[in-house]
C-alpha cells in the first residue's frame, strides 16, 4: 500500500508517522510519502490532507495541480482523509470566513463547515470522544472547524456537544480534530474501512 500525505503545509510529519505506525499495527506493507508536487497521487492507494491553514493549503494544491489529482483520485473510489483544515478543503460548502478568504474547496464531502468554530489557538482543547467504528478516541481540537450540516449520503461518526466533528461519505473521511497527535486508531480505521 502507498499512502500520500499532502505535504504543502501543516502537520504533515505527524500524519506520516501515525500512518506508518498504523500500517505496522495492521501488518500492511508499503510506504507513506509526503507529496508536494503532482504526479505521485495517481500511484497511491490513499491520500491524507492534514490540518494546518486551510487557505494556504488550498492555494498551493490548486496552484500546483495537486487538487485535480485529488479530485480524480476521489472519483476513482480510493480513500481520502482530511483532518481539521483538510476537512474544510474537502467540504462542499464553507462559512463566511471561507468566502472572505476566497478559499477554494474540493467539494468532495457533502457538508457545510464553519472554520475556527471553537475559537482561536488559546481555546484549543483535548477530550475523549466515542467514534463509530473506532471506539473511544482522544480528540485534540486546535482552532478546529465543525460540520454545520451534512447531506443525506453522509454518515456521522462522532459528535462533541451535539456538534458534528467526524463524518464518512463513501471513500472519504473528514475529521474536525487531529487524530495524528494522539494514537493510531483513526488511521487504522481509515486504512481498513470498506470503500
């Protein structure tokens, strides 16, 4: 198995390490690549869009044609995970911050997201969540978005205080929190769920 972590900005190395550890735990042979240029994603089996600054990540992936490859990849039915900023970029619709910053979205998840829904950096927090198909996870929220609404084909996997914070739609997993900072449980689920 070959997994691409979009490496243009954000917590890239943490996802690389968590994915390698998840693959080892599951007995999966393969490699995890940090991808900063086009041409690599079509050869991969899974893609992760990490947290970071959604406007910056969006600008860079659209400028460098990586976005086109992610769209083709998603349409082929291969698995994609977006965490925090990655969730925002995967969304179909954003809030006024997304519009004001002219952040281009991939539109792959039928959800509407709100950026920085829990506040600024100093309001970051950690909590335990029950995540469907995964069990209890340690969820770390850093300037995190929430999913304000989800379409009929979107499965809600976790909520925090009635706010949707994890979803799956076919081959795409979207999380408002940072699973790469706590354990490999979510990455193991991502690498093994049915698409």
